[in-house]
């Protein structure tokens, strides 16, 4: 049974995501760390990316689950690839775009680009105009789509994520703490 | 019979992105981290560890030939779906026949939702009623999914028996379909698309067929929930039993009109909240009364009619679920054992479950379903 390749017999190779816990050695040496990025810069980039995804998701009126999915995708991607070779912002946009599709609330790439643009360029006093449809826009758009393809490839299409939030709320109910709104909100 | 092809997924066809070091500095320096996190980070000093095995594993899969288009020989077109074209092919690795599903990637919005769902879910599923996904080839213009090859899909099957299926086969096929749906699958995942039905584009730019859509969706509900599929299952039950599609509308309005003419125009009683639906009100449909389904599907028995009726309910809360429908009286005649077979076993692993010769069949049944025997590993799919 199976196929013989180079003296080895392959009958079945399955890549699944039964457990989403990374082994400690991979956590300690992320691809960015291997390329010499300091741990605290990496941490900051991760936090910043997740904050961008959250802020943009709110403006795009996405359900919270889409932002959570986008953030998980973002974190996982940067355990496959480094911040040095991949633009954090581009990946964040691709994560949010992909997450919106996964959670069945799709948003157009154009809207995502505009919202990120708005977040970057708006100040307290003025709101940024939508991005002009010029060559910069077109190349950014195709880069987001390319980043999305790379995300899918790196994560092996394991993109449907079971979030812990509901489980936490359930535990709190069991522990009869559901009236502790502070805890529930934290979940 | 025996299926021993590897269930494998690999992604090696993307080019490496060019290194852009300037982007390293895209972080504003004013982000402040809580001290305890900083301390933690400093404690986790990088230790020397062995190189990641993933790269080498991926490389070896690539060496074998997975994830490469050259590994598969195209033999001919099997059909054209709403968002993909399916070819018959042969794997040079296993010499097995495969189905190659080519999904065109429009550069507008990246990978289509349906394709992501299809890969992400099917990849982890091993079920006798679900087609196995063997490989994925992801390139710039196209995403190709390599599936196990099935001899016939429902449309071909219906064509071959001149649209007159044996009613006992209808029951077995329905059970298989519902078994698949009772798991993680959605009807859309079965690639349900008829060449004749007019595809339409949704707000998210996805191409879908109208014929199997429930009125709640046609009237603007964007909420995806399982009752949507169960409506489609009802349409398929009708189609298998009569040989004709149930509601072959070519526009949303026509589709709704066909539904209401048969099932009655919805009222507050049959469909709570309908009178407040702006879209429904704007169409100004006449007040049709519901017709008796038995007059339209005379070959279906009383239990079958009852199942069909509960599948085609307007109120999504009352529409029967996949799990509940497997226990419907319609399937009682299949026996009790059918509920205890493992997911990975086909219903044909039971001695009592056999397909009958279809009355409308051109020749003997076997030449169209040569592998439909009771091989335990044979995966059956209605689509």
C-alpha cells in the first residue's frame, strides 16, 4: 500500500491542526528572533498588529469574532515567517480581509485599505480622505491579495479557529460568576 | 475498490517574497509595554535549538511531487460549476484517477470564501459521505484542489436513469446527503451547481445558484445558518423523486414567485416577521394558497411528504435540522443499524443497504456505478 519514493514508503501524510499549541522551542525562537529581531520589538509589532486589526474591524463594523480570528491568524503567521521579511501592516490587512471571509462577513479589499489608511493618517482634528485610485493603490491592493495567498499557504489553510471566549464564559457560568461583569467582559 | 491514496495537503507553489528590510522600522517607538511582559521577554532568552523540521518536511513533500501541477495529467473536462471547472485527471504518483477542481482566482478580492471553506474544512474530514481532498496547488491565477475521483455525480446519475430514480435509491441518497450535512458541512460545500441554473452574484461577489436558496435568503437575510441548507435538501429530495428541479427560477423575483405559488405566499403565521420585511412588501406578490405537495410528488410516500414539508418550512426555527431528519420516520425502513456505523464507513457497509435498479435506466445499473459495491473504504458522494 502507498507509494514508494526514494526507498521510503508514503501511505498517508496528514497536516491538520489538532492542537494549536506551539512547542516551547518554537515560541522561544520565532522566525523573527532567528533573523536577529529583538524580542521586545517583536512583541511590540505583534501588539501593534493586533490593535490595528481590532481598530479597523470596529470601523468596518465587523463582528468581534472576525477580529479575534484575524488576530490569531496574524500571531500564527509570524511564527512561520519573520517581521523582517514581511510587512506587518500588509499582513494585518490580509489577516483582517481573510478573517472577514472566514467569518462570513466579507469586506472588500478597498474598504480595508481605506480604513487602514484612515487609521494611519487621521488625527484628532481632521479625518483622512479615502485613498486615491492611483498606481500606489493598485499595487497595495495586489500586495494584500498576495499576502492573503501567502497566509493561506503558511497556515496550510487551517484558518477556521475555535475561540476560547465562549468556553471562558461557560466556565464562569459554571462557577456562578456570570454576574461578575468585569470577568465576563475580559473574556 | 480499495482506496489507498494519500490524504495530503501541501502548499509549495508560492514564490518567495522579496526581502524588504526598510519595512522593519514601521513600528512607532512610543508603544509602552507593561513591565511584567518586558521581564518575561527578557527571561525567555533564545536557546539554541534544532532547525525547524517543517521546512524540510515541506521540501520533501514537494520533492515527491505534491503541490505541483505537473504531477497530474488532465484527461478531460467533467463539468463547469458556478465558480470552478472540474477536470478528470490522473495522478502520476499513484496512477489513481482524480478530480481536479480549478478555481479561478479573480484578482479583485483574493481567494473566494467558498474555496477557503472547502479547503479548510474538507482537509480535516474523513467521512464516507464526503469526498477526500488529496492535494492543493496554489498559484497566482488559480487554486486547484485535487479530489478523489467519483464515478458519477447526482446530475449525471439522474441523466443516466432518465430522471426516473428508484424511490428506495432516493431514500439512500437522501440519507447519505444528510449524514454529510449533520457534520460540519454545508450544502454549498458539495459544489452544488447545475449547469442550467442561472448563477447570480451575492454582495460578497460570490457566484451562487438560485434554485436551492430559501426565501429568507432571497429576501435579503445575510445570516448563514444551517436551516438554509435544509431548504436546499428539500429541493433536492423533490428533484430526485420527480426528476425535475423544484424551483428553477432565473431571477430572484421569479424564484420567490415559484416558491410562493406552490408553498403559499408567506403570512405572519407561516413566517413570523415577514410583513415587516420591506423587500417582501415591495414585490407585491398575490396571495397564493399552499398546494398539497402529494399532488406534485406522487411517487413519494406519506413519510417522505412529511419530511419534504418540514424541510420546506418558511420559519427557519421550525425547519427540521440535519440531525433530526436522520431520525425521521422516512428513514425507519433503512433499519436501526444505520445510525451506529462509524463516520468513515459507507452506508453500503451494511448488508441491507443496497441500491436498486432504477426504472428509467438505459442499461444495467452496474455500468454506471461499477464501484458501488460494499467495499468499506469506498467513499460515496451524491454530488
